[in-house]
C-alpha cells in the first residue's frame, strides 16, 4: 500500500533547472519527515536535502546549498526538490525517502534519473 513515486527527472544542461516531485500514498504523510537522496554510479548514496513534518526545519548538503530547495505540500502528499544552476556532478538517480523517527518507519521511492550534460 505504501508508495513513493518520483517524477520530473530527465536530461538538463549545466546551469539549467529541474523540479522533482514525489507523491506519497498509503501512510499519513504529515507524520513523516521527507528527504531527497541521490546516488551516482560507483558512489555511495548521499543525503541531498531534508524537510520536517511541517516544513519548519530544512537541511541541505553543502554541495547543493544555495542551488536546491526542498518543499512539501501536505495537502497533496507531495515533496518537491527544485534544482537550479545544476552541474554535471549533480547527475545521479534521485530517491525520495519518508521517515517517522519515533517508530523507525522508513520508506523509499523507486528513483528518478537526473542527467546534467551539455
């Protein structure tokens, strides 16, 4: 029943913009902190950005700070990642994650490919 479905990935030129979306279902969305992770070939999965249940708190990896923005719409059960000024090193599969700390419930999406290339 639990699903996290990412969309919005694709090919983009360096310096361009992309907006990823993740639509959640099967659980109480507002009870979960949401995060975006990414994994490039041959590299470990890394945390890109996270956002608290009601968007009071956000956190970003140093590599994307000032360029990416995470947001959420609890009425739509959706979390977004706005990617601006993208670089080739942003190329990776991006994964949506939902975490409820108190219960250790942890859900993952299937991932969406982002390729930054000229």
